[in-house]
């Protein structure tokens, strides 16, 4: 089994050690921020708005950024007001930030703050090489399987053809056939950026696997009406999630499919890829917990699976269901005694301790 097919692992977040002393960090001037202990920032599980979690009488308290600004009269244009806005943007790329943490690179340099593997880079490089060969030969072969792409990289005949394609591309781009190293450099830059898309594509495939398991549970619980009412809704939402995410990957593939045009406008294409990378990453980051739960789910009738379906509904509904449908289905789940509703009424959970937290909105 390849590394990519292994058990679900969370998408990495920025490492503080990777940022130098001069790198922008989360800092505040107001005494309020510096007098508190165990401060961290995250997105609310219920509203998805940025909140600050602090301890008050040993209990976690959640404060909205809007409430903090209003209560302590922090203007939007002040240093602290701008930092709160920056932290809110940064929380789209990480699950939490604390005072002193480096800001995500996406906000500072437009690079990704998470690491690639050599495998992802090789897959992207080889995918581009196949595109160049197709352009040179007029071929239409489309290879999507990562393992097959990596096997082609070791084929001497393929290497020779790819080398020839680099020369032809250099000629077509006006660089001269003898300057194919410039084309290779462009391809390497492009492959580095597209490797992030390849890494995110792996996460998408795990979502597809989760959706297949949901369909399996639908069949297993076909005679249990109370479970089927939830399973049908979850299955429909899962299909919608897979379709929407797949459309985003297809859009990137289509935009970068005309390889000569991409190489001619490399910097503009890199900017486009980074925008799509960040959009996909923000969407996929939230899936870590639910994917982990499905990775260990047993495909059989069990007391755990109906609860897993309900938790999955709670995750998918606010993201992929129309508002009217969400309200009606929430009432149904409430009538069945969904335990998650009780947590929602308490204001959510602290991502670190998993304990219910109180929300202060002032």
C-alpha cells in the first residue's frame, strides 16, 4: 500500500520552527490580550465565525471577534483591529492560532504553509510531461492513475520522448531548441505548484471512499426506517459534496490542460493555481475529524453507525444543504434525541479539549 493510501492523517499546519524571528506573528498591544492565559483562536463549530477561547474559572469561554472589538473599543483600523482581521483570515488555513504563532504563509508570501511529499511532486511533473508528449505527438492519452504516472517516469523510452518534447516546446516558445533547460525549469516550477493540487486530490479521494461507505450503510439499514431517514439525507449530501469538489478539480485540470499556453503565461498560471489551492485547502481542512471517524467505521449493523451518520449529517448539512432542508432535517434529528443538538445548545466544543464552551456575544 502506498503512503497516500494509508490511514487518514490531518492536513499539516504551519510549524513555528519554520518561521524566522522577523516573520510576522500573532501579536496584540491591548492589555486585554496579554493578561489572559491559555488564549487561542479558532472558528466556531456552529457559526464558522472566528472566536477567541479563554479560560474563566477553569471553564473555556468563547468570545467573538466582533464582540471583543465592541467591548474594548478596538477600532477596525487600529493595529489590534487589523490583527484580529488577519487572524480571522489565517483561521481559514489552520485549525487554531495562539499569540506568538507565525501567520500562515498564504497571507504573507502566497506560498503554502503545508508540506509536500516527493511523491506528489513526481506525480505532477510526470503529468505535465505526458501533456507535453501529447502536444508534440498529437496524442490524446489521459493518464490519471498516480502509480501509472510514476511507472512511466522510469521507462527509458518515455524519458527519451519527454526529452524530445522539451526541445520541441523550447522551439515553439521561441527559446530555441538548444535551450530546453529553460522549459525544464518552467515545468519544474509548474510541477511544484500543481503538486499541491495532487496532494489535495488524495484527500478528495478519501471523501469519495467515505461516500461509498455511506451508500453501503444505506443498504445495510434498508429495513430500519429511523436510520434510513438519516442515511438517505447523508447519502444525498455526500453525493453533492463529491460532485462539487470534483468540479473544482476538473476546473483546475481544464485551466492547466493547454500546456504550451500555461508555460507561456507561467506566473499568471501559478497565481491561478495558488488561488485554487487555497480554496480547496480551506474546504478540505474541515474534513479531518469526520474522515478519521469513517476510516475506522465497520461496515455492519452496529450501535455506533447510526450515531456516525448523525454526526456526518451535522457536518455536511451546513455546508451542502439548502437552508429550508436543513431546518426540517434538524427537527427530525432533534425528535430522535440527537446528542449533538445538546452540544450545539451549549455553544459548541473547544477544539483542543473537546469540552462544551460558552459563547459570549456581548
